[in-house]
């Protein structure tokens, strides 16, 4: 099961079918092809830095005395991109005006979006219940989960 960050577009209602879901997990393609993965995810600044560091790594590998440090640098770039790339993508969406509206744990993105829609109160009321009897939970922008959230193993206090 993975955690999915749900981002709503600037000015969009919650839930919105154009919301973006970012899986908070290891990115294997970023390990194999970090610069291409960064470019594909529109992380231009991070891709430029990774490209420059890869050039430096290749120049180090070309010198016999610097082969191992050059290989270590290249592997470190790939590993950091694979571990942190999705977090960088979420931060880039936030910089572009998207807002984080939910954090969902699910097996895949479709299930995560369905859970998000149910949490936001956008599901249709049951046909047998009167319209006045159905109360939907208010959507609180900027709130994720309850007051005792955790990011990984790190507890987060919300006020």
C-alpha cells in the first residue's frame, strides 16, 4: 500500500477530476534514468542540476584516479532522485499554485482518488435516505487526516 498526495488545481473545487495524485514511494525509473525522469515530470531545475553532476561524474570516471568517486557520485545522483523525486514533484506542483488537499493510502491511484472523493463528501447520497438526513463532512482546505498525523515515522502536530 502506498501513500498518495492529492493536489487540487488553482481555484478548483474539491474534489476535482483534474486533481493530480503523486505517489509517495520509490521511483525505479528515476533510479535508472534520473535526468530523463526529471524532465518527463517537468522538474527543469532539478534536471539541470542532475545533468551537470552527471557530466562531472563522467569527467571523474575518465581519469583513472577518480573512477570510484565518479561512480559513487553517479550512483548517488540516481539514488537521491529515486528516493526524493516524487517529493520534488509535489513541491513543484505547490510552487505552481496547486494545493495539497488530501493524503490517501491505497493500492493504486484510481482507488486513492475514489477514497479522496468519498472523504471530500462528493459521493451521491443513498437513494433511500431523505435529502435532509444526509450530512456531508465539510471540506477543510489545508487539513490532512486527523490531529495526530504522521509523515512516515515522524509525528506531525497540527493546530
